[in-house]
């Protein structure tokens, strides 16, 4: 152990106050991040109950962010609630770099201290608790370390997150239907910590909190096929949120609400992301830090990109299902220099449609095709097709081989409707088989990201959000959309790519309150490895040249991401870098105009940039464009419309 680590450990011991008369060291175990910014403690009570606490540390000062919270897990054959400490593995420090194929930051530093504690229950069953402490948070997972080919069942956890008084921004978990849970409700907040969910279904991951002048995001990571997707209980008395399994009614009762596996059994990480500033939350990739490395040896074939999409703009009049229109959108993708065009639901029964001919047409234009599929299966009650091509593994492999040979580059798989373990197995099977056929994957009607984009980098996006489709299906969506959109960058989009299908200027069934500038900014504010631009060809072609040029140039994967300003529910401004260019997007979620100050200190010192500002124009359905030279010393003040927005493209002047 080097001198710096000895100093950090000594500081943590003082912070936790465990070097004091009468304390039993063997019942309390301090943990600290490599640089000492996060401190945690695991303790076992006299009755054998296990619990933990987490602090943010600044020198000798510490601030509690998670108060004393319960741990434990219940297996059908044994309960791991009353435990005896039997030992621990040597603490280890890990510092590694890894590269993502898409995301808010492609090259990442994964630096943490890891602690493994070993316990036994009253029957002698073994349980390990593995903890990692980062400068940006704390995570833990349960492991049953014994070896046994018998199948064991986990019924539920005792895990809780005890938040101090403060504010929360959370999404209600869906009531089970043929289409849900799919994480397609609006985020709610700001609300007091401990507020019950609107229904008995509970709250979703991720959940955001502001407590003791710090920000905390709760979620889970590295969810494998051996467990279910968890969420938070509906009641959180005194701010204690408990982890709960999926609902029995999901998928019309198909599948189990418990998890099952042989031993050893390595379960998902419970993740607590912590920051003193909102930017610490928004910019973090902790969810991928905690996830397994890529299983794809050579990911060079995986390419992020932009896609034309005929479905949204033709939904009401049925014009989205003709081969002629699909070719028109392929032509438009070529015109816009976009990489992809998506063919959505119903292509298998579309009159006059021939997949091989369409694939050849796209190839001749230099555009790659993406195809929609229904996830299918015995309980799926959504008739849209093609269906029953993805559920059975043998059928899935045959279909993937077929379309891959035709030159199709990716699939969009929809309507999963459950977080039960059966569906986690389905997700993993699709990602694995798609990787074998060099197919990109985009999940819709799905669970929330849990770090899979690192393990399977061909998973290029996921929906799990109510996006532009809300303007078709939900008459109330226009009212809550501006606020919802300013919460998403601090919650849902923190944990993974989000296929919101942005930049829709047209009116479908439900009109927009948001301005054209707001809609354009979503191409930067929201991160997705595939950005499906939702609107019709004619609407984009009618925009000013500067707007068209922006849509041609804006990328879908980023070298870096910087939070510039904002507050969930109010407004947000984000800068993203690709190569030497920077793109800035800002949206105002409130019904009042604002002046937003922009500080360009994130730019490279000593360099000048040609900045194109595209803001709302004379009204909220027009644009105004100004170009000027900008450096990292520059500051600008932009007037932003009520529920308005803006973008900036900064190009280095060589």
C-alpha cells in the first residue's frame, strides 16, 4: 500500500469516528474512494442485521448522503438477513481505461477501491457483499460464492436506500398492460423525499435526489440474464426506499417474479451516484464502469449515426407504409449525409414491399437499413409484425442470418412489457445473437439501460422513455413535455442512450407547446447512438440552410460531454464534443422567457472557434441565425423563448 493510500485510509478512519474507545472494529468496516471524496461504512448490528452508510467527504468535513440503510437478501431455501462476519478479501485498487462505441464519452477511466466482505447466515449459507467506492459514488452487489448445480431462488431483497430530507425527481413505474412496463411515464418532481408513488406499482430506476447540498442518483448496473430488473417500492417512510422485484401481473402473469440460478451467483450492482454539482451526475458513466467489459472482440463494425424515419410523420394518414415513401426517406438520408434509414412496423405484410430489393436500393444510395421487429412470444398481444421472429432462439438466429446477408445493419425490437428474469434472458439473447451477425440493436417498449452498452456495444440505443410518440398517443403530453425534457438529462439519459426520436416540428394528433428551437436542441441535449429524426422530409427541407447544415453535421456519439447550466424541471444547457467540433444545446422547460449566460471555458485555451448560433426567430416556429468568433474566454447572454431553445455549432478555426 503506497503512502497516499495510507493517508486516505487514515482520513477515512477519522471521518467515520471508528478509532474511539469502546468501538468493535470487527463489526464496522470503513471504505473510501482512491482520492477520499466518497466514504462508506458497512456495519453489522448486535442482532446480526447488516447495514451501510455513505458520506461525501471534503478534507476533514463529511456530509451524509445515505443514512443507515438495510442490506440482506432472501432466498427461498434460506434467509440472509441475520448474518455473521467470517472474513474479508484484501482490498484492491483498480485503475483501467475502456472505450465505448457510443455514448456521452467514448474513452473512460474506471478507478475505484473494491472491498469484499464474507458472511454466513444461521444455517451456514455463505453470502459475499462486494463494494466499490468511486470518487463519483458507491456501489454494492450480493454474491453467493458456493458452487452448486442445483437451482436456487431469490424471492426478494432487503436492500434499502435511506435518503435524508430533501427533494426528489422520480418516474412512476408502469401499470402492467400489453405495452408496459416500458418506462414511458413522465418524470415527476420536484417533490419531497419519501413522497409515495401515485399507484402501488412504485418508482422506477433511475431516481434523482437533492439532499444535504448534494445530488444522488439511484439505479442498478450490470444486470445479467440471471436476475430480474428491480425498481423501488411505492412507499418510502422517512425517506427509506426499498428495492422490489417486478410485478406478478407483468406479461399477463407469464414468468416468475423471483430470480433463479445455480451457484455461484453474481447479482446486479446497486448504484449510488453522488455529486456536489449537477454536472457530476449528468456527465457520469458510472453505470458502464460497473458493467462487464465488451464481449465483442472487434467492435470496429459498430457505427453510431443518424437515421431518417418514415413512421412518425405518416402515422395518422397511413402514408408511412408504402415502398415509395420508404425509398423517399432513403433518398433523404443520402441527401442529409445520414448513415441509416429505419423501416418500421408492418414491413413484412406491406403491399409491394420486397426486403431484398429495398436493401439493394439503400446500398446503391450508400445508406444502411434498420428493421423493426415485434419481440413476439407466447404472451405478446401486440399484433404488429413481423412478430415471433425474435423470441425463439433458433428462429431468431435464422432471421438474423437472413437479413444480415441481405445487408441490413440493425434491428429495432419492440414490446417487451416486463422486467421479469425471462425477459432479461431475452434481451441478452438478442444482443448476443445480433453481435454474432454484426447487427446493431435498438430496444423499444423496453426496460431502462443498465450498462449493457459496454458489454454489448452493438446495443446502440434504447427507448424506455415517452418521446415524440407522445404527440401521437397522449393528448396530455404537450402540457408536461417541456418540464419532462428538462428532467431527462439528469435522470434517464444519465444511465444510457435514449431513443427519444427528436426534432419533430410538425403537428401530429397533439400540438407542440415547445418551439422549433427547443425541438432542434434535443438533437444535442439527448444522447442516443442512433438519432432517429422523426419529422417528414418536406418539413426538414423547408428549414433555413443553417438548420439543415446543423442536422447534417450533428453527430450521434461523443468524445466528451459537459454540463453548462440548468436545474431539473427548469432548463438545461449541454455541450458535447466530437473531434475538434463542439455542439451546444439548450432548452427552457418553463413558460417564461429567460436570459441564459453561456460560459465557453470548456473550449481549448488559445484557440478560436467559428460559432453558429441558431435560436428561435420572430416566433416560436421560426429560426434566427448569427455567426461569430468565440474563445474559451468568451461569455454570451442568450434570450430564450418560453419553452424555447437553441443550438450552437463551434468549429475550430485552423
